[in-house]
């Protein structure tokens, strides 16, 4: 036993010395993290099957306590290499990855990045990654509002492919170009042979302002039904005072009406998000939004005016601890057509209450 301890001690000294000599700049770092968000939603339209609107993919269960998103993540970082692996569960995974192969439905992230410049912050990353589109993410605690906007729910939360990215030395500019498998896809649809592309440019002139432009170009259907889709996401986040912040966002997309057509169906969504931080524990936030998809490219209703819907919400957040937050939100929809089912009747409105409890490490 003493011989083993001595050998281990000497080996540890040797490895420590070797690391100090060979990598004085940045030591390899392996970190683990986790996140879980429970929720309860009461929809006053009371869907009998407890599944809510088909255009919502988060907090989409009525009158039951459930897990929206839970994951564990391992992240590895060196000066010239990075990697992330996160496995997840919850209704978010069930609803957003329903089209994926069974073995892939629980993968939240799986990507590797290589730095390709010795002097500049220039990287190539490949794998399953968070989407480069939008001002909201799947992780509830990172968003201004409890629930996700129409725009976020109906644009990619994740993407699979490869990207080249560059961040300036002063951190003010981030620029990336992407080659993707499709519109929120891990595996391509059967018969799809199209490569999709995207870009992202983020400008942060100071700590209080973020401006972002992101795009997607591609076809997400089989070859016989090929329709090119063009999409642009634009938003700005502004910390106006120490307590008050706002985000202004606008999404717009166009897709060919038919294969090879010069005519396009359009959809768009403007958003205003506002947050007021009362103190270290309490915050209030609201959102006003509109989503217009008359031709049902993204949200199909089968009604004369399609999906033309206003949304409004107000949430109150209470940070129980630094890594635990309880949130409550009231949210309503008003549509041009009667598209919301209640019992056997279609209504133009829908109202619901959502609470969530999120914790992370």
C-alpha cells in the first residue's frame, strides 16, 4: 500500500509539472451542470386530452404538474478545443423532437469545436447546437418571460451542422456562417438532399446594448416537394436603466408557394419584451406580440384568414435562492379567426395561467 501511494504521489507530481510546462496559457477545464424546470399550466379552454395548442412546444400541458425541460451537461474547454454533451428529458424534448429518431430525442447538445487560428478567436464547431436564431432559448431561466413567444416556438430551438465563427478581440462583434441539416433538424427528412445555410452577426457596442441579425436559407421538405425558405431574425436588447430593460424583435420569412415558383408565402412576427427588476429577488416582465401566417406556412389553421394572432403576457418572478426561481405568468391570445377549441366550440380567444419552478447548478 505504501509503495502504491508513493508511486501515485510521484506520478501526480510528474503530471502536474508536465501540465505547467506544456500548457501555461490555459489549463483544460471539465465542468458539469444541470437544469430542471417544473411547471403547471391552467388553460381556461380546458382541453380534454391535456395537450394544448399545436403551435406551442413548451409548457404545453393543461392542468397537470410536469417537467418542461431537465438536462445534465458536461462541457470541456481548452485554449484550442471545446466540446459539449447534454442529455435531456421533459415535454419540451417530447414535443420539439417528435420527428427525430428515437435515439436522438434526448440529446440537447452534442458538439465539438476547434480553434483554427493561433492569434484570433476563430473557431469551427460541428454537431447538435443551440439555434443561432432568436432572442429566446429553451432554458426558461435565461428568458425575460416565463413562456416562449410565438416567434420562438415556431423557429428553431436547436440545429445540427457546422459553423465558422469569429469574435473580435474587444468582444464587440461576433460573426458566424453555418451549414445546416435543415430547419430545426438533427436527421434530414427522407428524400431531402438540400443543404441549408445561415448567418449570425451580433454587435455589442457596450454592456447595455446587444444588436443581432440571423438568417436561414434552405428547403426542409423532400426533393419532390422542394420549396425554398428564406428567414430573417432581427432583435435588439437594451438595458435602459439599472432596473429596466427591453427587447425589440422582428422575424420575417418567405417560402415558395410551389416547387420552382417565383411566388412566395410570407409570415412575420413583431415583439416587444419589457422587464423591471424590483430588487435582488423580485422582477416583473411583460410581452406584446403579433404573429401573421395567413397561408399556413408555419402554423396551419385551415381558416380563411389563417393564423393572425395577438399575444400578451405578464409575469412575476421570485428568486428563492441564487439558483432557484419561481415564476407566474398570465397570458392571452386573440385571433382574427375562431381557431381555439373549447368543448365543441371554436373561439377567437384563449387565456391561461402558468407557474414554474426552476433550479440549476
